[in-house]
C-alpha cells in the first residue's frame, strides 16, 4: 500500500505542477498498464477499508467474535470488496 500511495502522490504532484504536467499525467493514465495499476490500487484500498470496518464492528461488539460469525463476516467483506472492485473497474475504464 505504501508503494501505491507513492504512485498516487507522484501522479498528483505531476498533474498539479503545471498545465503541461497535467497533460503528461493525463497521457500516462490513458494507457492500459496505468489503468490496470490504478484499478489494483483502488481494489486494495476497498479491501483495506472493508476489512477495517469489519474489525471496528467486531471491536465495538456489534459482531460476535465466534468462528461462525467471523467466517460469515469475512465472506460478506470479500463480497463487498468484489462489488467495489467491479465498480472501480467501471470507473477507471
């Protein structure tokens, strides 16, 4: 995730540096490889957020910490991540 933040900050810095920098960042983002990397970053971020919310709900006591409920909440978290990943793919492409 640290490398992803570095990539996004570099892209943001390039796009905000000047109108030519913005055009350079826009040109970089038109390629398939750049879009695929951005989609991967957004998917990892969605997974991280879903897992974090799941753990916060468990810490606050809204979700039991039994094996059955833990597996069910993990499955729900993964399903939400897959849905968000598909939406991120639609957004990127």
